[in-house]
C-alpha cells in the first residue's frame, strides 16, 4: 500500500530530528517519539492555520527542529517549575531571502516540473523516500541495483547540465 | 565526474557522513571549486524535488483533520511485525514453521489496546456537600464564576449526572475559568469529558496540572489522556509515580507498566 504524503513527511525528518534532539538532551527513544509526534502535530496545525508556509527561505526541517527545541525547553522549564512558556511559532525567524538564490530555486523548481517522468520516479525514490538502490530496482522493475544506480546517475547529470545552462541564461552562476 | 564522487556527494547531502568525513569533504570542497559546483547543483535539484513533494504534503495536511493526522502517525509508531522467516523447502514443514512463527512472534501492546483495559474508573472519590445553585440566578458565559461552576459541578456529580457536567462544560466552553477551578473540580470535569470520549478537552485541563502535585486519581486520568495521545514516556512516568505512591492505583498502574514495558509472547 502506498504511504500517504503525511506519513512520508513524518518519516522523512524523523531520523534527523532524533539526532538533533539527542544533541540537546539525554532523551530515551520513547521520549523522542513522543516529542516528535507532538512537534509534528504542532507543525501540521501551523500549516493549517497559515502560520507556516513554504517559501524560498524556509525549510520544513528547520521549522520542525525549532518547534521540537522549544517544546523540549518548555518541558525542562515545567520540570523546574518555571511556568513561562515559549510559543515556537512566535520565535521562528526565517533567514533573509537572497534574491539570486530565490530566483535560482524558482527556476530549478519550474524546470523540475518538466523532467522525464522515469527520471523523476527514480530520483524521488532515492532522494525523497530514501530507498536503497536494490529496493528502487525492484520497484521500477529494473534488472538489478547497478542498473538503477546508473539510471539515477545519468538522470541527475542530465538535469544538472540543462539546469546549469538555464541558470547561466538567467544570469545566475554558482 | 567520478562515480564514487557522486556517491560521496549524495552521502554528504543526505547527512550520512560521520563528523570527521564531513569536515574532510568540506575542506575538499573549499579546495576544489568544481566539486563545490556539483554539490550546489545536486542540492538544488534535491531541494526542488523535496519542495515539490512537501507542497503536495501540505495540501494533504490542509485537507486532513488534526485528529486524523494524529491517528495516522500513531499507526506509524505501532511496532512492525517481525518479518516472516524464509520458508523451508518442504511445504508441510513450511506450514508448521509459519504457524509457529505466527504464534510466537514478539508482540507489543499499542496504547489503544492498553486503553481498552477498562482503565476509566466507574466513579471518583470526592467529598462534597450540596451547594445552593439558586443564589447565582441567571448567568451568561461571561459572568460564570468559578464558585458557580464549582457548586453546579459538585451537585451534578453528587446526583450522578456525568453527562450534565459535560454539557455544562460545552455550554461554557469559551469561558476561561476552567483552569482556575479547584483541582478536585477540574478532575471531575475531565472525568466527564473522558466518559464522553472528548479526550482533547480533557487533555486541555489535565496536561497543565503538575503530576507531582495532584491527587492520584487526577494523575490516573492524566495517564489515560496521555495514553490516548500515544505519549508512552509521559504515561510511563505517571504509572511509576502511582506505583511509588501505593495509594489505590498501584495495581492498575503496574498493569499499565507491564504492557508498556514488556514485549510479551502471545
């Protein structure tokens, strides 16, 4: 059964969230699960009420980390009986957007909509679902892991090459 | 570009390198502008692909209620069953092996299953005397007082009208006085909410109370609310506290702990 995108999003940032939170404090796996679940729900609420939107200067991952960090600090505050709480949404400041970078992202995003579907599939399975090449080969009915690896490599190189030209034409270089 | 360099870039961007490997790679990037260009270009492509998926996920989030999202991600936390072992060559033996596997695979209770163990008490122990509701006259949402709510809640509880307590809460849900009520009254209101399956409302009252400071029956209701939200660590610490207190909830708390702690064999 195909996972919903909400599940995919939830699973995508879970490992890095755990690593990030482990650096902040000594949390058990169960505590991390609770914290991540609570964080993800707050995140969804903020998406629903428009407090968080995707812009060129924002990142879902940083926002989740920010919420998690404040929830953790609030938890510590509660334990030490300090009652003042922090609302992560009020303390989240996105970085100042860099105009050229924003333009590059926009061009890349538009270009990505036009790529060959078979390339899109393999790149999404690798970069979004983070599947191993063996599993990708199985899902895409490719002969073996090496064939999948080669296909992904050729697609990425082709995309980067066309994208480079596009960016240069728009006056954007590295 | 070399193949292994491509893999290294992927590992770097997927945060799969150790701290030491990452530093070395970043030093290499500073020395080699062509490598840096490849990293930036790959990152751009990945970011665009991820952004595209996130946009779709956002649409899904906007069209899904928070309760539904909570259920979805709680299901994610449900432990995955052990993978079936390789089937032996002989079908008869294979069938036996599968049956044995199905019978003896490790099993972890979900919080839903723990909650279904009749954890909600039949009644609460509360000392009260009937108050005179008549002296409050007609009141509106804005003039409801903690004293008035306290008397009405206590009277309803005395008369076993749990649903009326919940209706009272619904009528005055907008009033901000609920958290100002004495703990005992908040506990009864939260109990009425739980009995009416309104766990979110109960959570809004109970989760703000300091477990260490409240009575064991209030702590017990808080444990139920935490289990409903699948916050196992929080539920576990309350259960441990109740075992330590040993004042009426010990056996039930131990039962919850057993199911939270142990993998059991079916």
